[in-house]
């Protein structure tokens, strides 16, 4: 099941929330959909799931036009919104039975048992939803999103507000679901994207500013400064390192460890090795440090850059 987003624009009054957004999600992909608050992530997710219409453009889910065939699309899409809408006074099984009834699921009892096991809800199965921790409420939200066995999952901040253990649990569940489904995942947690996603789409001020696999996105930083973590066996003259072609800055850490900042278009590693040999020294460790996803995200979305 694929998603095709074509030239989507959404205007609220005088505010343009989305500005000619286009990208595809291939069948079986897990896409990390990133952006600052107010960038347009939730708006686009609501358009994909048919909750609100676009001002311009089209969205297709498995070749079905979302605006023209909304009910057909909802049969094959599971949606977990950021504000997880649950009936707090219902028991877990009661709520899932209610949801299954809406989708007119056959073999309802068997399917509810399957999603309870898949979502790991067994330990709390006899509780009302209102008595659950936020982590288990998210599990219930995911269970209702997959109760009809959709081929596409749209997850908006599924781990928001959870503690570290709960984040890992929900992350593992999403990863498991992603083996069988196409997933569009919105999150602010960069480690989550690194751990789960195949591809990253970054949106800023309603426009796509990056769309590629994780390796390529790491290389999209605007500042072309590389970092080299290096350890020498003996002390070394930092002034001589500073004079190497491309070196911008040398920072001593501890002992004989240094961080060398350099022009990323110039590979300085061989020159550093040669310098060590000239000074009868030895390089014990050398590590080229790429910019973190968080750093790249900040550069691509920071309005001051």
C-alpha cells in the first residue's frame, strides 16, 4: 500500500499551513515525518486520513483519492492522532469491541484477542481505560488503529509524554507493525527516527526541506564543518595541526585526545597521520564524526540560518 501526496496546499484564513507539498511513501516503508511545532505535520496527517480537506492538491492511498473515496480509504488506513481519543470509562475489551463493530469486523472476538496480544495489553486487560498509565493508553490507541488490520498506519507523536521505558516499548511495537505495513510516523524524538525509520521527510513552514534516506539526510547540513576525534600516543604540537590545510580549530579534550574541526570538503586524515609520523608519534584512535540528525534538523528548520 502506497501513499501519494501531490501538490497539497492548506490555508486556514490568511495562514498557509501547507505550501505545495509533494512526496510518496512506498509500500512497506516506515517514514519519519519531522518538523518543528506548527510546521504542518498534523495538518498533513489529517488530510491523508480524510479528516480535513486540502485547499489544493490530491492525496492517494493505494490509488484511491482520499477526498473522492474517503470511506474506502478509511478501511485501509489506521490512524493514531496526537491527542489519543479514548473513552475513559470503557474497559479495554469493551472499547476494542466497540471499535471493531464500527469496522464491521468478522470474527470479532478472535481479532480483539490478536490485537490485545500484539499491543501487549494483557497485564492491564481488566482495567478501565481511564485507570491506565499513559503508556498503556497509547497501546490501546495503537490497538484501535490496527483493529481492522489496515495496510497503512498514520501515527502522530505516538510516544509523546511517555517515560523512557514506555518509549522503548511503543517503539518496538511500531517496528514490529512496520514489517507488514506502510507507516508514516511523526515524532520529535530523533533517536526514534534513527531506530525505526527507513526514510526521513522534514517539513518547515509548510514546505518540504528534506526527503531522503537517513544516510543522505545526515549529509544535508548547511555548515560544511567536519569533526575528527583523534588520540595520539604522545603529546603533540597543536600549532602544527592548526597549520594543516583545511583545519579550522583544534580543541584538546583530555590527555592526548583532540577534536579537530575542518572543512568537510577536504579529507585531512592522511595529513594528520603524516604529521604524527614526522613527529615520531602514533595515532591510537581516529574517528570521523558526522553531524547528528538533531544538528541537521536544527540547521534545516532554524529560521535564523
